[in-house]
C-alpha cells in the first residue's frame, strides 16, 4: 500500500516536470520568434535610413562631378580655339606688383590669362574699363570701411566698370581667367583690389 502511494507521488511529480518543460519550451519559442521579428524590423529600419542617405550622398557627388566635368569640357573647348592668346601674370613677392605691366590683345580675341600668386598675402586681378581706375579704387576704399566686407574679404565692387576678375587668390596658388577681349580698342587697366594695393599693383591690357 505504501509502495503504491509512493508510485502515485512519482507519477504526479513526473507530470509536473513535463508540464514545466513544455511551458519552458513554449516560452522559449515565443521569445525567439519575438527576437527574430525585432531584428528583422531593425534591419529594415537600418535599410530605410541607409538607402536614402546613400542615394543623397551619391547624388551630391554626382552633381559635383558633373559640374566639374561641364567646366572641364567648356574650358577645354575655349582653350582649343584658333587665335587663343595665353598670358601669364605673377604677383611679385613682397613688392605689391605684377611681373607683367602691359600686354596686348586683338579686339575680340579669346584670352586665357593665368594668374599666380607666390606672395605671402592674397592678391587678385581685376580688368576694368578704360578710365575707371580711380572710381573703382574709391569703391574699393569704401568697401574697406565696411567691417562686413572685410569679413567677406572679396573686394569686388558691384560696378559695370569691372569686366573680368579673379577671386582673391591666396598665397602660393593661382586662378585662370578665360574671356573674349573687348571689341572696343583701348587701354584697359588691371588692378589688385586687395585693400591698399590698387594704386601701385596695376597694369594695362592694350586692346588693338
Ligand atoms: Cu594685391
């Protein structure tokens, strides 16, 4: 009798263990299904961020590249023109001067002007209409009095007197200007509009 009672208890315990095991199995299975879903969602969330970001980056680089390619082709076409005049002008180190004080071009001639600045400060090269040196110079002086313009540091006044110009060229760099010489013959001054330079840093483009 005693033994049958023990057997009964054993059976009861075995049943409980099986139930616990089965519960555990269920809960583990559910948990793993949840985890899978979570990781799947995270993966998609990452894709939804990465895909537009990658597309945007590719678009920006594509735009920059196509713009550079456009100007490269345009400049190449310009440089292959018949009768192209190539002029090279350099700023003179520590002298506030250009190394070329005068050059000649034909009216309507394509001109490629390579300006280099080996000096320790910035310079530019601004080609202006005949007889406007003083008025452009005074405009530049006015700009120097404006702290905002000094912060911008460009010193290119808004005036019809300016025909062609480089930007302010930093030390040890250069900029190339490409333009068609004016049709009107005359003496076209070029000046540097860095504060205080225009009165001495100058030259003349003679159009014949
Ligand atoms: Cu200068």
